[in-house]
């Protein structure tokens, strides 16, 4: 505990330095700023009753934006309602730059009440604030809130925000929420991309097998390539063999290329009796840097194929 | 142990005199090895006897290209995997996404590498958190090293050298993501959130069009946050649960 008292004393002393120090030479000002930053760092080990007043003082005082941002990070690490309220207040009424940073810190803190407070901030905020709120939900792993933003954006016909929210859900691997979006709003290119990023094999397989919507099918086949793995590879192979559509065949092949499934392409090469198709498959293998290429080259000149 | 590769090098006189002597002695002592070597010589002799067929230039170019590609993908090289890199890939350019993906699969089994014999759980929570969560000590130690390395890299990040900045930042993102996953699996959501929050900052730093002063500001903020986390984690075993 002695260490903690020392830290607090150092921090208080650092912020007791008056404005006079800042008016001296640049070097001195830099030194003062550095001392204050170091003091804030040390606050990470201090109890909340010591850390909060200093952070509050920095946020309210005539200190640099850089210092205020650091104080916000300290607050994110203080798990008390007071600290979270200070972050929310800054997120609502701070300067533009500090608002975004405070929102990020609410995400880091992960406090449910503070996260709930972001809804109001999102609703009334400009594009930067709204983006910061989405990012905070991502940091806090709050997929339900992102889902709600996606639904609201769709209802408000704000396609940009819908796409951003869907991308975030993909990045969060929030498969349930993405499936709920498809159930409610139907499929879209944005959703298919998000399924790929989220690794949702089942949804992509379903879309890739549906030949009533060729464009969607093509996107889903590429998405399966991004997901990769045995199940995705087998599906790509099955669809390639089953379809007569050149576009679908090409997309399935692209999927195999993305997935680096050279064994599948080699299998198709060996199965094919069509010279044009064999050429396409061989080119794909070359593009994939497949070891099988040399084998094919040798056997081609042996006349074995 | 004399391998086939060594025998091949012996045949083509590519070994040092000492190595040649070792192989010669082994061949004299080991009839099976000697038989293997004879077989290898026979096979090589058969290849030598095959008349060389003229090869068209365009075919030769493709062979050379294929061999070059094979060499680039030789074992030991880092290969791009696609199965893991999902987090944050949304919204990234293809080049950045591919670069972020590099090597991620290599270190995913972070926890498996940790020695279970070393683990003694330590309490870890935020300042003033009453609900103390047990986090494996081995994870905490690994994270400390990661944060320290990241802090050093960030501090020395060449802000004005764009290519180096982007490359180094992408490396940091890969490593950071590994620890973020490990934090989730180690019952440390607080740490997972902090690590997750580093990533957008790192991605901004990796942008090629960022102004040097903006990059500098981001770098300094990130270095501060890393320092704070280092302070917290370092204090964890010796301080009370309420303080960290």
C-alpha cells in the first residue's frame, strides 16, 4: 500500500504544476507533459478513490488533448459507476475528438449501463460519433446492439450504416445476429460477405446451393472459398460437378483457388474430357502455385493424360 | 544418420572432405546403406542415358516459373491461410487483409504452447472491481511479454518510413489478435476488450495515407495504453485484487 500512496502523491504533484511551467521554454513544457503522462500511467496501480479525482482534474482542466485522452484510458480501467459516468459525460458533451475517444473507452470498459448509454449518443451523433459507437460495441463484443443498429439503419434506408453494421457483425463472428438479419430482411451481398468473414459455412452453403438466384450463388461460392476447410472444399467440388452454368463453375473454381484447394482442382482436371476446361483448370493450378503442376506437365509430355 | 539427400550430395561430390569420409566409412560398414547407394546410382545413371528432347521456349519458361513458385513455397516459408483471419478483416482492403492473414494460423495454439506445469492462477480485474476473475498465470506472463514487445515496437515505429511502418504495424496486429483470442479463452474479458481496442488504432497506423502527425499521436496514445496495461499486469501478483 505504501507504493500506492507514493504513486498517488507523484500524480497529484505532477498535476499541481502550474501553468507557469508551460510558459517556459518548449523543452520544459515537453518535460512537464512527459511527467504528467508518466504520472497518469502510474495511476493504473492506484485505487479508484485516488485515480478518479486526478482523472477528473485532467479532463476538466486546461490540459492538452493528448493528456485528456490518456486520462480517459485510465477511467476505462476504473470499474466504478463514477468512472463510467465520467466517460459517458465526455462522450456526450466533450470536444469532437474527445467524444470519439470516450466512446472507445466505454467499449473497453465494457460496463453494461455505459454501453446502453451509447444508444442515445449514437442516435443523435454525426457520422464520426456513430462510427465510434459501432467500434465500441465491437470492442465490447456487444453483437445485439450492432444488430439493432443494422435494423434501424435498414428501416431508415441508410444503406451505408447498414453495410458498416453488417461488416462489424461479420468481424465479431456474430453468426446468430447475421442469420436473424437475413430472416428479417432477406439476403444481400453485404450479408454474404459478412458470412464469409464470420466463417458461417452453413449459411453460405445454403445460398451457394440455391440456383434460383445466380448472382447470390456466385457470391456465396466465393465466400465458401474464404471460409475454406474440408466442408467448404467438398461443397465447392460438388457444386462445380453438378452445375451446367459456366458462371457458377467459374465461381466454384474461384472459391477453390481462394481456399487453395488444389487437390480438388487436380481431381477435376483428371476427370475432365474437355480440352478447354482442362486448360482452365491447369491455369488455375498454376495460379495456385500447386505442386501438382509439375506432375501434370510431366504426364502431359509422357502422353499419359 | 546418412540420408538419401546426403547420398545424393556424395554422388555429385558436393560434400566437404570430412563429410565425404564419413559417408565412405558408413557405406563400408553398412551393407544396407551400400545397397541403397548402388540403387541411387543406377537410377541416376538411367536418367543420364535418356536423350534430351528439345523443349519449346514457352514450355521451358512455364517450367522455370513453376519451379520458382515451388521454391517460394518451400517448407519454412510463411504461407497465407484463410481459415482464421476474420476479425477486423471486414472493411479492409484486399492487400491489407491478406497481409493481416499471414502467419496467423501459426500461433493460434498459443495456450497449447504454455506449460501447464507453470500455471498458477492470479486474480485479474479492473481497478476497483469486486468480482475478481482467475486468469492463468502463464497467460499473464505471455501477455506481459507481448505488451512489452509491442510497446518497444510502437515506440520505435518509423512514422515517416511508410513501408516499414505498415509492415511492422501489420505484424503487431497479427500478434495482438493471437493474444486477444487467448484472453477470451483464458477467462479474461477485460484484457480481451483492451487488446481488441488496440486493433483499430493499429489499423489506422497501417493506413498508407495517414498524416505523420496523426500517426505520431496514435503511436503515443497506444504506447501509453500499453504502458498502463504493463503497469497493471506487473502489479497483479504482488498487489491486492482490488487494485488490478
